[in-house]
């Protein structure tokens, strides 16, 4: 056929183009239907692929068929046997148009179904696929549900959940996710596969607690994360006094279900009362839960309940450790002389804990906290934290405290390594990512620090101080616009004021910088001399920097504990005045922070989904 115009006209008359569109629409619709039904009927995954290959092979044969044949009111007939009839051609064209519209409508409906309905299930498939390399001997304890109906009793179910986590960490060979990450799924409707993928565990423990008088009912089930099937379950109907025995039984059952051989009976947790006094235990759980709200009033209420616990069981060492911690935290919010009175009580409580339980990890950790915060004796604190971890090598909270202390004395690489180790078992901790970022900043690895901060923000966008830390990175890069932007994003008032003053110091408007510094001094001279010293260090004014550092020492500013986390003050690490300050603090000046540099070393990406 030499006339192309005539050829295309003939294609149109014989409806070959319409037939081709109908074929393509039908194949598209069928391919979507097969893809969606494949997992439901158990067909192999390659079904859709081979269907499309076969359809592609059949397409030219279909076009030839459309050229040679036509559907008429009398059935299928060869085109060469039909006489020209414009009415018949028009009627066939309309029928094909309706068929094309119908097929395309079905295809669109299937596409929308796949996007908005089936993809929910696909998300579960993706989560299950992400569990492929998770160790089988791994578990996360989700917060047990309080069945009492009284939210005021949450402290008991939460406390039992936390004690169960503590008991399981003592089983060698078992990876146990920390409380913060596990409890982040308290009100989540996520499927087991999604939770397992986020926490990188193969098994989940869930259940409920009901306390009625002196009776206790605990329902526990362990399920496989990948499909939610039950591995083990049990209901405990016991007297309240049997609560510690129940926890041990659950640990043994989990070990048995995962085929982990227990090498003897795990030691009792530090937080169990040695006398088994249930009233003291409940007062401890309630006091700890209240104090963790972190307000001065919460500390006071919590301390009151903890003092009740110590009166009920004077040998309850763990309670004295809590009292020490919360007296320090409360004292940090007070002015003199109330502050010193609180610190005296904190020191006495830590000493009492150590007298009662010198071989407990908690006693060494609490002594370290006093040494670091109250005595500013960082090397002695480091020794105590190391001893605590030796006694409880799987405790990620102790790992994190030791990591922080390592950074405090300038061992930033060792600190970062230990934080990464702790994040394996408590991966949703924005605070740990934040301090990891500090370690990286002090090594000059600003790109990696920014990545760690990004991960922390993805876990909790309003976590206090994260944007202030980003401002530190911006100032080190001398990026005034970025520093202003990140300072404005800081939500915590104190950190925001600090961030704004920092950003102003690298701007071109010196009057604005001076005004910001004077304003910060006026508001914080008595409470934040260390921060003011850091601001002067940003301005590269060493005399003022050391003048304010001297004030910080005389005022016993506890922020001196983060001296080796301040890259601006460490610009003057070779100044004799810096060496003199280190001597006062009992630490050796660090070898020196690296110059800021980019790095391609890996850090955990933001998670798709978060002490005593």
C-alpha cells in the first residue's frame, strides 16, 4: 500500500486503532487485578510479570486479527466478505468506544483500590521484609495494659513492664529493647510487623495487669512480629506478694520459647525490695513514676513517696538511689540555701545506697552521678560508671551514662561508639542521638552530627535543645542565615534564648550582637556563667571567656561538667588558664577537637514510624 494516507484511513475504517486501545486497557486492568490477587490466592510472584510478557507477544496478533475480522450483528465475519456500509462501521465504532471506556474505568478503579486500600497491606509486607535480618532471639516488651480502669494505677502496670525488661536483659544471648523505645508504642495501632521493623526485633511481649486488693491477674503473650502469631501465652492469678516470682517465671518462659539456655537463675533486679515488702515496692513504683514528670512539684511528691518506701523497708537500697537522683534534680531548680540542703540530702542518700548494696550496678551509677554533678570530679565518676557497666553489661541506660561521661572527659570517639551500641537496644531515643551529635561535633564531623540531629528530630520534633545544637553546627560553619533560622525553631525558652544569642555573635551587625550578649548576661549572670563564657568564646574574646569561666567555678556552675562538649571554649585549650581550670576539675585537657569536616561515615537514618 503506497498511499500512507489511504493506509491510515483503512486502519480507521477497520477499527484497528480502537481495537489496539481496547487491548491495552484490558491488559492494564487485568495486570492490576492479578497483582492484587496474587498474595491472596497464593499465586507465585512472577505471575504478573509473565502475563505482561504474554500480552506483549499477543499484541501484534491482535492487531492482525482486528484488520482481518469485524464483529457484526451476525457475529464475527471476515472484513473481505463484508460490503461497504457506513452505518455498520459507525455502529461498530460506537460499540468499541463504549468498551474502551468501560475497560479504562475498571482499570482506574483498580488503580485507586491499589493506592488507597491494598497499599496498606503492602506496608505490612514491607515491614515483614525488613524483619528478614533481625535476630530471632530478640524481644521488645510493650507496656502492659492497666485493666483496673483507674489511670492513677498506670504506675503499677508500667512498673511491672519495666521490671520485666530489666529481668530479661539479664538473660545472656537475648536482645531486649529498652523501655523508652518499647513504650513509644503505648497507644499505637501499628501492626506487629511494623513495630518489630521499627525496633528491629523478632518477638513482642504484650499483655495486661489487673490488681484487685491483694490479688493480681497478669495476662502475658509473646507473639512473632512478622505475622502476629502467638509463641507463648499464660495467665497468672496470684497473690500480690507473688509479683516477683511471676516476673521470674515470665523470664524463664521467654527463654524457653526462644530456646535460650539459662545459666542459673537470673539475679534479682536492683529495684526489688530485699525484704519482699510489697507496700514498699508499690510506693517506690508510684514515687518514681511521679518524679519522672520532671517538675519541682513532681520531684517533691515523688520524694515523699520514696521516703515512705524507705521507712517501710530501711534496707531498700534502690530507693535511696532514686532519692539521691531526685534531690539533685530538685536542687538544680532551687536557689541558695535550699539548693545546698537538697544536695546534702542527695549525697547522704547515695552513700546509704552504697552501704546497703556495694555490689549493685545502681549504687555505682548513682555514686557516679553525685561525683559528676555535685563534686565535678569527672575522672572518679568515670571509674564508677565503668564499674556499674561491668556489673550490668546489658543495661543500655548505664551504657548511655558511661558514654556521656566519656565525652565529658574528652573521649569523644569512645563515647560515640558506646552510644551507637546503646541505640541498638533502645533505637528511638532522641536524647541519645542528641549527645551522639555532640560527640561528632567535638570531632569536627559536622555532616554526621547534622544527620544525628535530623534523626533525633524525626523521633521527636519538639525535643528541647535540638535546634540549639543545630545552631552550634551553623556557627561552626559561620552560616549566619542558618543559625538565625534554627534558633527561631527552638521551642524550649531557655535554649531558644541561648541559640538566638549564639547566632547573633556571627552576624555582621555588631550592635545587634552586643545587645544580644548584654541581654543574655542581664538575665542569666547568676545562673548561667558557663554559657556566657561560651558566648564570649564565639566572639573570640579569651579574656572575657576565662573571666566568666572563673565565675562559673566560684558559683559551682554544674554546666562546667560539659566543658569538653563546648567547641568554642576549646579553641583556647592551649591557653595556660584553660590548663589551670582543668586542674581544678581534675581532668586532663583533651588532645584537641578536629577541624570541622564533611564525612561519609554511616549513621542511622531517621526512623520510619523516640535514666531512672
